[in-house]
């Protein structure tokens, strides 16, 4: 799939403020702050500044909707897991996220994990949440350019002590050289066609 057009639509907290559904599925992106979520969205849409990168951690508590090729939505969900974020904001994050996950939107969630890190409790809870709500999801490992193949192999082995997955069922992405971009977009296309 080629992305010819990608535009910001709106930001929302409550379900009534989400834009009207336009396709069979929408694709949401979630992960801990700094995992590379904005960079990934910019990379796969081919737009340098669509999602803002390196914002103040924890500030972006809103759900951001982008329309792709005038056909379907990408949804940028607020990042999690910043130690410095006040408790009240964590509660707000929880409410915003739960509203989204429990909503009737037909969605597929990409869960972003930094290939260099062992998944945190927050990451594991996120995955449990998706399972609880029976929401289809796919894992994308980010920043793969930062590791050699050897290191990547070693890290995956360690990550698998926390998380069960098949290498053929996850994506590997780099925002630096756009590794994995095509695979992710082809997958999006497949989901939309079904
Ligand atoms: P977000 O908080 O999850 O949206 O993360 P950002 O997209 O703002 O990225 C956080 C930091 O990681 C920034 O300094 C990015 O330049 C860097 N980064 C993100 N993705 C990659 C990647 O694929 N490769 C490398 N080398 N750096 C990345």
C-alpha cells in the first residue's frame, strides 16, 4: 500500500468526540513514552511532522486521529509509563484509554515495544488489557537500527522470557531507514480488505 495522503483530523478524549467511522477498521498505535511512536507514524505515512516527536513526556494525553488516503484512520493513543507523570494524569490516561478500548470502534492496535528493552509492567498490562477487551493487536518492535543482528537475536530471547510471540507474527521497524514500513502497510491493507 502507498500512502498518498495523511492528514490530522482531530484530538479527542471522549467517545462522542471521535470522528465518524469511515472504514471497516481503524489502526491505533500505543506504547510507553519515548518508544518511538511518533517517529513510527511519521515514517510509515512518509510525513516528517504528522505526529509530533520528542514532546514533553506525558503531556500528550489525547487521542489523535489522522486520516490516511481519505480512506481510513490511524489513531495515535497517549503514551504510558512515565515515572514523573503525576498520579492524577495517570488516572486520566487510564480513563481515556479505557474509553477507547471499550468503545464500539472496530480497531486493530499496534503495540510498540523498544527492541532494546525488556517489556515493562506497563507493557504487559497493556497487552493484558487488549486481551481482556478481545481487541486484535500486533506487536511492532521499534528502533531496530540501534542493534546488530546478533544483539537483536539475543534481546528477543530475553524479551520472550516475559512475553510469548512468534517472530513471524511481529513487525520490526526503524524510523531511521524505514525498515519494516512496507510490511506494516501491507498488513494494514490486508486487514482493510477482509
Ligand atoms: P514517542 O514518545 O513514542 O512518540 O517517541 P519519539 O518518536 O518522539 O522518539 C523518541 C526518541 O527516539 C527520539 O529521539 C527519536 O529520534 C528516537 N527514535 C525513534 N524511533 C527511532 C528509530 O527507529 N531509530 C532510532 N535510531 N531512533 C529512533
